C-alpha cells in the first residue's frame, strides 16, 4: 500500500522514518508540486521502533531509579536523533532532486509553449493579412457597385422617359381603338340583331303550333288513331339496349301520369332477344297506364309476340305481322348433348311465348304450331293487318295515325338528336362476298334470338 503527500508535509512525515523518493517520471511536469511515495513497510518499522523505544525508556527509567547517580547516555534518544539527522539529509537530497526535476519541467514547458506562442503570433499575422485583403476586396466591390448603381440609375432614367413616351403613344392608340371599336360594335350589334331575328323566325318555323292530344280512348270513330307525346319507338332488332330504352320510358310515363295511354310504335322490327323482349312484356303488364302497341309496317317474331300479347294493339290494313317457332343461331361448336340441352332451353322459352299467344287465338300450342306449317314449309305464318285482326293477333285496324307529338321539324334536328333517335345497337356491314349483313351481338347463354331472318341478313360472329 502506498500514500502520496506533498512537499509541505514531507518534513513532518519524514521524521517518522522510512522515506523513499518516488520513481522518476511520476512528478507532474507542470507547476503542480511533486509528490513522494512512502513505503508502508518503513512506516510500520518506525512504529515498531517507537514501541520498542517506549519499552526501552521504561526500562531506562527503572534502571535510573536504581542507579540515579550513574551518568549514562540514553541509546533510544541517540538513535532517534540519528534517524532525524538521516531523515533531514534525505529530505535535503530529495528537495534538491525535486528542484532539479521542476527546473527541467519548467524548461520543457517553456520550450513547448514557445512553439505555441510562435504559432499564435503567426496566426495573428495571417489574420491581419486576411482582414486587410477582405477590406481591400470590399472596397473594390463597393467601387464596382457604385459604378453599377450609377449606370443603372442612368438607364432607369432613360427607360422612364421612354416609358412615358410609350404610355402617351398607347393612350393615343387606345383612344383611337376605342373609337373604332365603338363604331364596329354598333355595326356588329345591328348585324347580330338581324341574324337573331332571322334565326328566331327560322326556329319558329321548325316548330308546329299544335299541342299534343291526350285521349283516354285514342281511336276516333273515323278510324284515326291519335298518338300523344307519350310515345316510344320500337324499330330494328331487339336487344338489351332496346329493352332498357323502352322499359325506362314506361316507368317514366307511369310516374308522370297513370291514366293516359302509352304508345309503343313499331315501324319495322324483325324481333330479337327473347330475354330482352320478355322484359318489355313484363313491363307492359306491370304498367298502371294502359299500353297501346301500334304496327305501321312489319312486326315479326318477338315484335309480333309483343303486339299480340298487348291489351290494346293497332295495325294498318296492309301492315304485316309474322309468327313462327323460335329459330336460334348457335354460338360456337356444340356436341350432341349440348345441342339437346340448347333445344330443351329453346323449347322452354317457346312454351312461355307460344302458349299465351295460342290461348288468345283460342288454340292449343300444338294446334298453333300445326297451322304455322300449314301456311308454309318454313313455319313462317304471316298475315296482313285485316287477316291478323281475325286471328286475334291485333285488336284494331286503323285507317290513319295522327302523330300529335311531332311538333319539331324532323329535318331541323341536330345530329346528336338524330343519333339518340336511332336506338338500335346494331350496325350494318359487308361480308367477305360483298353482301350487306348485320351482325348480332353475343347474348346470354340462356337467351335465344327470336327473329325473322329468311335470307341470312342477320348473323352472328
């Protein structure tokens, strides 16, 4: 175990004995006082010697008591004095060594700090030089800036004068322009007024003065059918879009008025999708407002079924209505089992359509089919309006139709309106042999086409 003390306590501690100098290099090279390490073994030895000294003193006292008159020198005291003298001598040597070490440390510190002082002096000079350079550069920039500012001020004054001149010119031109515009505006206003007057007159000519007639019994005694603007056209092949167009309007007209009749007018319709046609039939059945179907030219297949099953139907005397069995075009290749399934599905649809038609004619379904093939080998049974009325295919024969809803000149309609009027989703094209054809869209696998197609004009891809 070691203890560290300063030089201030060295003398008092050294008197206890056992002083040993600290190894070289342990002293601080700075201004801090060096320390001395004391070997604890010497310290314990000094304690033992003090203890022995105490016992020796007691023995000496006893001996002195016995022999007071005999002059004897005390060995312990002498030994103590000798140790103190040695300690002082060691202290002196240690102080000399420490003083030398401190002197060396001071010289070393001075040498090291001398380099730092030189660096500081050099940095101060460099700083002063940099400051001078920056000041010089700033002065040069100030001179350049002043020259630029003077140039800019001169340019600004020149531009200001030029702007004043341009402003004066612009004001003059604006005044002249306003005058010209005022004159032109007067002329344009006059011309526009004339154009608007002409256009208004022309537009007025495109509209009829008459109002639509709403009759609960639209068939007059003279055989004229009066059709109001509650009118829905059914032309071309029947598809899903056709059904949407018709059923939406049936709903709308019912919400508008449940008492006035709604007219489905067929100019020419070969039939179409059974599912789409059946949607139209069910919408007709659910309608609170009476549905009147009018055939002007030709209604076949699904269109003929819609006409016959309507509660109120009309036809021109020479209009043609054609009934036949469902004839379907197969999409893709089918094996025999699939063909049998397809035939079964077609028969199910035929039962739903043929049975109510046969009932209305007072026939069974089988009798209805038999009469079809008595008329032609293809089973296509067509009749003019008069004969169709006798067969209960149509209820009334009319001599004329009064279309009171046509209040606008049809030739004056825009292209958009004309396109909207053509509700068929089918487009005519040319086949590989140059013949006109109309390709039917693909329908639901459970659906079949029920339309008249003797020459193959309607096809599927």
